């Protein structure tokens, strides 16, 4: 369960894990509970294609100042 005590969070890093669909659910909850969040680095996570709908929905409904969300492997972009 995710419970955010401080709403002064600006950046969150949770990369390189194998959380699967749970990673997308965590990201969704994080976006809804941390309006001061500016950047999320969830690069190199192993998530199934079904995670895309969860993440997209969370991004559309996010209220706040989010600027950057990194989900892919930054080394594959080159």
C-alpha cells in the first residue's frame, strides 16, 4: 500500500525493477497522491503491455506540475 506522508515530493526514482503490472499501479497511485511531483524515473522496469492503459489513464487524470516521466530504457533511444 502506498501512503505518502509529505506532499513536498519533487522527484521519484524507482527504476530497474521487475514489478510488472504492479509497477504501473504504483505509478498511478503515486501520480494521484503527489501533486507536487515534478519528475518520475521508472526507467528499465519490466511491465506488460497492459500497463500502458493504467499509466496513460493516470497521466491524463494527474493534477499537478508533472513535467517528466521516464518509462523506457534511456540507452535504447540512441
